[in-house]
């Protein structure tokens, strides 16, 4: 079961990487032979299902159909049960997906099954903004280090940080970012690590969602 969840997580990550780089381009859609449906409940949670007859009547009018990749089969139980159906307390109000996230979901529809689409939609609603915002402090740190090399006339470091900033900036922060002391340098390094931390947590969350849908 765990191995299956790992494989499904890898498939979703590959689909995200694939469609994100071409989300603004016109591309050929894969052959499809099965149909699935999408709707949004009153709390803003996006749901995917291949059994429209089981969708509550109040959502029937907003069902949007799409095709899934040929040969892909959804789990027999359909989409995972909601927190309300499991008797759990309601989750916090989810945010509305951005235009980019909506386009990413639309592009991914031909590559993932219903359970994987459900996991991806929930992941985007939970982690999409946090993942993007975590890159802001990292980018500011990289820019600050680049400017620091110019002000200190460390032109070799300027070139290194310009071409290899993703790898060289941590070393520059720890070794050359004067006049900051060690605690301040560690703080700056943590800001640079923000996307790594958030990205790791979000991937664990995605794997957990897919694991639940595979259970």
C-alpha cells in the first residue's frame, strides 16, 4: 500500500512539473476514453468524481465533465469521503484557486485519475500560496547577497552568486556575510531555506493525501 502511494505521488509530481512548464501554451491532449466530473461545495472545496450519480443533488447543476487518460482507472470507491461524511469537524474555509492553479488543474485532467486529481486540488488549495510566498524571502536573500558582493568588491563571489546562486549563497552567508554575527547569519540562512522547508512539508502533505485516497 505504501509503495503504491509513493508511485502515485511520483505520478502527480511528474504531472505538476509537466503541465506547469506548458500551462500557457497550446499542447496536444492525450487520448482519453473515460469521463470524470468536477464540482465545488459550499465551503469552496474542489471535488472530483467518476460517479456523478452519487454527487449531492444541490451540486448536480454545476458538474463539469472532462476526460481522463486512456487506460487510467479510478479507485472503485470514487473520490475520498469528505470530513463531514467521516463525522469529523469541518476544516477551515479553503481559499479560491488562482487562475494559474485552475489552468494547471485543467491541464492535469488528462494525465491523472480522479483520486489523484482530488489530491492535487486539495494540495493546491492548502499549499499553493504558501509555496509561492516562501520563495519571496529566499529571493530577497539571494539579491541581498549579490548586492553585498558588489559593495564589498568581491567580484569573484559576484560572478559565482550570479551563475550558481542556488548553491553558493548558503556558503556566502555563513563565510562572507559580514558584519553580521553567527546568529544573524543563521537567521538569514533559514530565510533562504524557506522554500525547501515549505516544499518538503507540502510534498509530505501531498503524499499523505494520495495515501489516504489509495487506502
